C-alpha cells in the first residue's frame, strides 16, 4: 500500500505543477493493473482503485491540490501480460492525461514506450529493473520506488566494508516450463548487484521444484566459487538470512 500512496502523491504533484495556474477543468487518470494476484505481482485493481478514489476526492476539495477540478478515473485489467497490458493502454490513451501503472515489469516496458510517443506521463510503483533507467526509451516514465541499482550500490559497499572480494550469487527464477513468465524479481534484483560488482561474480539460479540432489550439487558448486575468511558460524548466519530474504522476496 505504501508504494501505491507514493504513486498517488506523485500524480498529485505532477498535476499541480502542470495545471496549478489554470482554471478548474478535468484530469483523466487511467489505472492499468492486474485484476487478480499472481506469482509476478500482488498489486491488483481491487487493492489500488479504492485508494485512487479517495485520493481523487481529496485532490478536488477546496483545500486540495486541484480545488474544483473534476477527476475522472478509468481502469483496465493489464493481467500482468505483455499483450493485454499494451492493448489496455491503446484502449485508454485517447481519453487519458496520466497512466497510474502498469505495475508489472513486462507490461510497463511496452506501455511506457507507447506513452512516450503519446506524450502521456506514466507513474508506477514497479519498474525497478536497470533497463528502465533509459530515458530515451522511456521518456515519460516516473518510477516512484527508485531502482534496483540502489540495491547493487548498497551491496557493493557492504562487501567492501567486510573486505569480501569473491562473491557467488544464488537466486530464485521461474522454471524452464514457465518461459512465458519471463524472469523473477529476484533475477532483476541480483542483476543490478551483478552490474555493481563489475559483472564478475559467479551466479546460478534455482527453482522451488528442483530436487534435493540438485540443490546439493548447486550448493557444492557455489561453495567452490564464493569464499570468505570469516568464521563458519557467521557464514551460516549470513547464508540463512540470505535464504530467508530470497524466499520472502519471491512470496
């Protein structure tokens, strides 16, 4: 919900900057988000639209950011699909001043490209992957949550502080039979870390359907490529914490 509130605040600030000196008129918000939760995203239209409605009422009040303005809100199910999302944007763009969402990376990419041609701002709580830093490709995109690059920078400083130079990266990704799902959030997070570390660390992915034996082989292989002179007890604690973080991020 915090991310959604940031999107709403950003929308209010943008609208105020553009229209604060104009006579009251109409602002048309278009919300694109999935109708149902999935393994790729848990921000749905059912969770987002009530907040947007409340924000719209607050904006138009006499003491609001746009007093007297009429706030129109339309929405479509992007379905976390690189096909359905752009189709929803095409359906909405002729009657929209601002896109709130999409929230799924594989929908943000095509919608933000089209929105650049249409000159429509896109504000999203998603889009943390490194690729969205390209302002030429995504000229009207504003990401309210920043970028995974910040994670990479933080990780680099932490490793420097401990004097660790040999790093192995183990992350969750979708299985081979789920190619239509693209890559996971864990993949995009660690890709920023990989770049921040000079693209040198060894990396391997796993899936929760892998066998116990394959996990054993994977961990054995990683142990030969990621070492530290820290005491074993601390290494175990760090390893357990890392597994918890990855599991929590995936859920």
